[in-house]
């Protein structure tokens, strides 16, 4: 994981941050977020809920913050603590934000020091949810999130990945470094303000006003699709999603609003994106088309399975000595990139599909053609404006932190070569996207 950025206090003025901590297993990660705030020079007052102290104790918060920590409205009554903390704050961060705390905040309740502070503050409020997928997707939670966002609270989309038990899904607490980076972007570009009259709308990172993609909407797909064969088996690929994650982070850093469509990935989605998920190629097609509507750019870095089993079996295929080996018939999956470009052409100028589409070609060479020759043919066949071509294999690209790509352009512009970490490659791709937009090549 990339190390967290360190923010120089001479660039970002010291801020008074209230860090609200609610009860969940992810509380230990909030301690890491607190340390990042402190290392950046900010003053942090921690308000843990009483139940959260079952996970991380009071002494930890006081030691890391260097400040007295209160949990009750009946402590420090002479300072009117439940009002004072909110009034003096430049930013309020609730991390982790449980379903319970968000529900109480949405209802305007003030039955403890944390929710009382939320009602008393005029500062921007950021919430980083953490809960099981079923809780995150429950209609009550979704309604509460919508209510909070309508009031100007920024609710970061949770990451997708391993949860407390053996299950995985949406609801994972974003990595502290990702939350810190997103909030730092806000502080860097509002360093002259107290923040009390500012509203955080949409993404924390979307408050960033500088950057070559400021005001642009970038849709990025990532990860690999899986095509189910029976309840326990599937056809998939080696994609880890690392390159797509790096692209999303680079686009955020360039000032864009990022719609992130995650197939199966080894890592959680980055904080600060508008997240949607998909499993199969057909599901990804629907999710990508939805996310692409109204976007300026679509970057299709997901590894989409070309084929799927023609038949899905409701029960596990049994292996038995007295049975013949099974024969699996495959059928083609939809060509998401080609179909979307065809739909864009059919809609014409009145349509709302992105004018700049970036495809990815994970290729292997053979006796007939090289990797770049196959890439050039794919660019012509797909009809996209840019194509990122990389050679893949068992020990190449998939699952590693390194990549080497060549970016091809449909208008005949000189190819761009990039090599290094996936973050470095992502920066080159995003730079090429920004150049193409400025030049009106979309």
C-alpha cells in the first residue's frame, strides 16, 4: 500500500478537527487516521461513543491526540462541551460511522456527546461508514445516507472487500490513508477558510478546485468479471483491480469526480469515489452504461471475460469415477466497449455518453503478430479514442505492482509509452486523457 501523503503545515493551516468514533471493529483503523491528522499538524479532539470504548479505550485516544477525551455531555459541563466542540471545529469527521450513528444523525437526535456536537457544528461534516453489506444496503440506511447528503454531509462510499467475518462485500471501512488523502485535498484548497460556512457536496475530493481534470466526471471500471458455472465454481481471470484503483486515484488527484465500477478485486475500492459493483460481464455492462451517462470520460480497465458457460447448474457438478468428464460449452459475452461506442454513435450529439473512451487491451503476442499489432487492430475494431495496450501473462501485469503500457490514439497522435509502478502508469494515462480533452480530440 502506498504511504500516506504528508501535508506541510506551512501549506495547510492547522485545523481544529473533531474526530467522532462510533462502535465497530474498524475503530482500530480510526486510531491510524488520528495519527495521520496529528502528523500533519492538526489539532484533533476525539469523541468516542461509549460503546466504541469496548474496542479501543480512552487512554489510547488521549495518548494519540494529546487532548482530554470526553464521552458524555455531563463531563466538562462548565465549558458547555457538547456545544463548544462543534462551534470551534473547522471539520468534523465521523470514522467509522456505523448505521446507528448515521440513523441518529439523520433523525437529528442529540442523545450523546457525539450527536450533540453534530447538531451544534456549522463546519463541514464527513462520514466514513463501516458495517456489513446487508446493513449498508438496507433501505433504512440508504434513506438515512440520502438525507444526510441532502443536508450537505459528505458520506464517503465504503470500500468493497473482506468484512469482519468470512464474508466480503460493500461496507468495508476505507483505508485510513485514503480517507486522509481525500480530506487533505479539501484542506489544501480551503486553507484560508475556517470551513464553517463551506458545504461538502458529493465527493470530498471533488471540492478540489485545481487540477487538469477539475470539473470533469471520469468513469473507471476495474477488476475481473466472474462467470458462474455452478454454485461454487466460476470462470474468471487474474485481474487484481490494482491498475483500475491507481487510475481512480490519479483522476481524483487531478480534480475529477470519479465513478468507479468494481468487478472482483484483490483490494478495496479507493475512498472518495462514487462506487458501484458488478460480478459478471452482463452485470458490468449495465453498471458501466449507467455510470458512463453524463461522464466526460470512460476508462474501461476492467478485465471482462470473453466467454461464459452456456448453462448454469443449480447444484455443484459432482466428480465421480462412474461418470464421464463434463463438457462445458461456452458462449460469447457482450463486447461492452464496442456496444457502448455503437450506442454512442446511434444517439449522436444529443446523447450523453462520454466523447472520450479509453479501452484497455491485455494482449499476448504469438507467431502471427506482436502485442502492439494486436493492440492497433483492436483500437480500429473497437472505435474508442484511446487504447492502453499491455502485455500480460502469468508473471506479467496481473497481481503485480508493476506495469508497462503503450497508449495508442485513434487520431494518429504519437503513441505514449509508460513503465513503472501502476501508480506511475496511471498518472501517464490520466495525463494523456487531460491532454486529449484540452486539445478537443474527444
